[in-house]
């Protein structure tokens, strides 16, 4: 199984992910987002137009993590 996952132009190494937040409303009505914290204190703020799209992408990332 691949140990990488592509999302919004980022290629993530799955074994470097240490935390995912829930999906929440982004500041200033910029849609919905969730955050991915990686090793070495790298934080990615992944923003999407709507909550459904953000939830879908987060779910796919969680599935990839479970399979890795």
C-alpha cells in the first residue's frame, strides 16, 4: 500500500501525520477547513468551499491512514 496521499497539491507522507482536526468553519466565511499537523511542527490548513467537500477529503485521508 502506498504511504503517500495527495490533497490540494500537497503530497503527504502518511507516517509523518500526527494529528487531524475535525472539519470546522474557516475564518471570514472562507468555507470549511480541517488542519493536518505533521512531524517537525508543520501545520497545513486545508480549506474547501463547503463542509461536504471538506468532510469528503478528510474522510479519504482518514481511510488512507487506516490502510497504511
